[in-house]
C-alpha cells in the first residue's frame, strides 16, 4: 500500500495534492432540482476534492437522495479529475447518523452508564452499515474527551470522567463503526484531542495516563483512522497548531499513521496570527493534515509553499496521510464500495430495539424510598417541561437538535418517531391505572443561554444563541396543582433542552433551569410523593430538593425509545441497572473533579461515580485473587461471586478497582480497571472471572524518554457496586525487577461469567 501511495503521489499535479487537504459542502455542486451541476464542478473542483463536510444533514433528505448525490459526485470525480480520486464523505454519528429518519440512540453520557461495550459496538455497527449504504466513508465521531468539569456544556457527548471507561466504550464504538474492515465499515475519528472539556491543563502524568487513554486505545487496538484536535490550548498553544501533541505524542509516542483533521473553523481561530496564509502554515507544519469544513485557510497552501513557510515534505506527509485512509477504505479497488444500490430503509425494528436496550440500561435510579416501581397505584400525575417533549430525548448532534440549532427549523417530523414520556406512560400503563397530565411549568421564563466565543465559530451569532424553546403547548401551574390533589403519585419530568445544553450553549449554573426547582417544591408541598425524573446532558445540582422527593431518576438524553425505557422502569417492567459515569455534585463546581483523586468521599459529591440503585439487592462474595505476582508475569486472575438476593430479575454492574496498599503515589488512590455487567434472576448467583494484566498496575513517566513502568509493590484489588461502595477487597504483592516498556500492549481486563 505504501508503494502505491508513493506512486500515486508522484503522479499527482500539485493542485490535486492540495485539493486532498480541503473539504466543501456538496450542496454547492447541485442545482435546485438535485442534479449535479458539472459546470460548477469544473469551476470549483477541477482537481478534485479530498472531502465533503456533513453531507447528510445539510437539508432534510431521504437516504436514497443522499445516496444518489454521492453516486453523482463520486462518478464525476473518478472520471473528470487528473487521477480520479474519490472523496471521503463524512458525517456526525454520535447518537446515530445525523440525518432525517435515522435512528436516534441515547447520548454517550447515558450510554457510558450502561457499562455495556457490546451494545456500544452493536449500535455503531448498525450506524456504519447504514451510512456506508448512503455513501458515507468517514465519521467525525466518537467524542472521547475525559470530561471532569461538571458544567462543561458538551459533557453529554462524552463517556464521562473516567479514562478507563471512556477508553473501553470509545474502543467499542470504533470496533463497530469500522467493522474490522474499512472497506465495508466507516472510518472513526477520535475527538477532541487532547484534553477538551477540562483536561487541557492537566499535568503530564494525568494527561498521558488518563486523558490520552481513549485516543490511544482506539488507535492502537482498533485502528481508528482519524484524529480531530480540540478548539482549546495545551501548554499555551492551540491544539490544531500544536506540534507537541500532534507530532511528538500522537505520531511519535502513540504511533498514529492516519490523518489529522481540523475541527470546523478551528484553524481560523488560531490566536496571535493575522493572515489565513500564516494560520494554514502554522496548522500544517504542526501536524494538522486537513482543513474543515471548507478549506478556507488551506486554499493558501501553494502561496505558503512558494514563500518557504511550508516545506514540500510537510505537504507530502499530509497528502499521504489522507491517501492512506482512502486506500484502507478500498476507494482505489476495482470493486470499491462507494455506496449501495439497494433500497435503503433507516430506523429498522432492529435499530429501534438497540436504541431501547441502550436507553433502558442508561437510566440511573439515584434515590427510591420504596415508591418505585409504581405498583398498585391508581392515579398518577405526569407534569413538568420534559413530560411531553422530544427535547427530553434528543441531545446535541442528533438530527432534530442540529437542524433546530443550526438551521432554526422547528422539528415536527415523525421520521423517526420519538417516543415522549407522556405517550409511553399512557400506552404502557398497568391495567387500572389512570395517567393524568398537565405541563405545569416551562423550562425557563427567560433566555438562559450564555454567549461565549468557544467552539465552532459558526455558532457565534446572536440569533442562533438567543432563543427560548417553544413547547408548543400551554403551561398552567394552577391546573397541575389542582390535579395533584386527585393523584396518588406525581412524576415530575424536568431538566434541560436543546438550547440549555450543548456546543456553545452555557447557562448560569447547574441547578434546574428557570423556575423548575420552585415548581417541584410546590408539588412536594401537596404532600403527595414526587418522583423526580431529570433529563439533560450533565448532572444537575438538586441538593436540598432530592432529599424531599420519593425517588430521583437521571434519564440523560435517552433517544427515540427513551420514553418507553423510562416508563418501563417507572412501572417495574424492567429494573434500573445503569451506574453513574460522572461524580454527581451537590454544589456548583466549575473545576475538574473525579472519583479517582481520592479514595475518600468528596463532600461536594451527592452520588459517586459508579453509583446506581436497583429494584433488587445483590450480594458479593468469595473473592479470590492471585496473591503473588511478578513484574514479568503477563497477567493474574481474580474471581468473585455476585448473587441476586432480591425478588426481581435485574442486571448488576460489578466494578473492579485498583488501589495502592503501600502509599505508592505513582498510581491513583483508586482507579477503575474492569467491570462486569451481570444478568441475574432472583436467587441466581454467577461467578465472575477476571484476567487482569500486570501492565494495568503500571504508570507513565517521562525521564529522558516516555515510558510505561511496572514496579514491585503492594496493591489492593477492590470489588464494588460503586467507587464508594466497596464490597470485597484483597491485597496482592507484586515482586521482581522493574519493567520499563515504551507503550502498553494490554489496557483492559478480560471478564467472563461462569
């Protein structure tokens, strides 16, 4: 392949080389009837184009239409440009394909709480199969920032605060997306490299051991083909122009040989450089290969080369990195799979089932005084701003949210059908139950979204940000409070919406928006038990309120089947099983927090990482750990039993933590190093067998060279139901000479159920 890349590069005229590093929007090349305008193609892309940006979301289009456009443009490129090089068509696939009609899966912050990488892989396998049919070859997903600042407006896109969990889930995402075969799957892009969302100013050890970990495992274990630098600075230099992270760490240390693509408008935002030409030179010289979304800066590359600002070998590196991805995707094969000719049907029953399964495993039960599940209850009042709204279900980077925010289109489509909580509670209620509804309260009375020039510059428009979502239905608090007098239980659906959380969308704080908290207090004052169901993209501070509620649920943004999943949990058709992927604060926090900073409970945290209640109880027993291990041993074994000691079938997420026993400061006071999701019938017990790799006891250092170290010492293996609920623990002794290796070979424990 490398020989073919070299030969192709030598044949390419300079204009065609530079074109491979640029992107554009496909709509520019089609007329109003949807036909390819070949005159425009000759004018705008005579030497081809490397990429097409977000080709599915520009307008609401059917999948066949998108596929036909892909056919037309690829055919034109292959027959009318110097070397006939096809383009990489890319889209966002965070919660499914960002297009009309595609399945809307739960947001990643919720999915992380499932601790289910198999489902994560299934989701993206379904996604990539559909996207490839339409002509998509690259996805600008997943987002694997290890997010430790609770107020970060994009936390919803992440897998939470833990590097290990983020790495396991992100690697599963890539495995499903690329399908182990880039000629059939879709290329993955890890973002936002490195340390976006609260890690950009972390010390080197935390950066390399934890913040880098998801990117490292995605690249080294599953061959993720692209990396996108963040909008932020690392060590005072903007990521897109930062050779330390793009060359030294990414290429030199991790060994990445794919392509680095800029986040949209990120090159424009490089500070202290005046001209687009100089910005282009700064980015490409530092290791950024491609300029998204439309090559605004890289159109000046030839001038930068002529002026000696960019060396020819730098251009060669960037172009070959793009070509390498295209070769891996099979675009130069005689039977290249550029699109499917079959009838494309999105949102299949299988995809909806996956969306439901993920949602039902993403919803966390935080408190329950016995009111849940709702059994033998005659009258239930459902109320609150998120009770009858799709915005309780759809987070950012879903098609409804993207079209609402960017295009200012009010989403009214039934394609796909998004199940609201009211619909689900009414259709799935037990016989004899009466579900009443009154909205009672709006999300906010005023516009709460704060403006800040961070992220995609296209969002820095007053009219985009200064909007309040219209619920489309009346809000009558007096009516709701009257209805509360006639009910047995109140379900209050509260939280955020598309304008209160997401990229560029900050608000004043993390307590419930608007007057929602005041409204919930009035519901509590009725004396009826209140079940608080929170939707949104991050933890919302409810201290002082949660304690007065009969039950508290965090549902995140659970996708198109979210209403059904929440209803089934409320009614006890399934037991909640999700665990928190973040530390849930009880006060406003605008700085990084993480469970692994201390083994002691942080007083600022209401519910710890890994926490989540069930409708049953579980017993842990019979822990056995290999007591003596040497630094040269590849692995050691852990076994323990988990028993469902209650009366309902349920899943438990057993978590495996590592702590130092000897005051060793080289590893965290407590660190997740494995987990097992176990399905158990009442009274059933299963043995969990864990193969933990000795390298997992190691740590990073940089003394002359970057390396991974495994040193003798005493360690404690802890088995817990959360990071603060350790049920079993046992010490192991690691003996022998220190082992120093450049990079780990093994990252994750291997878990089996017997």
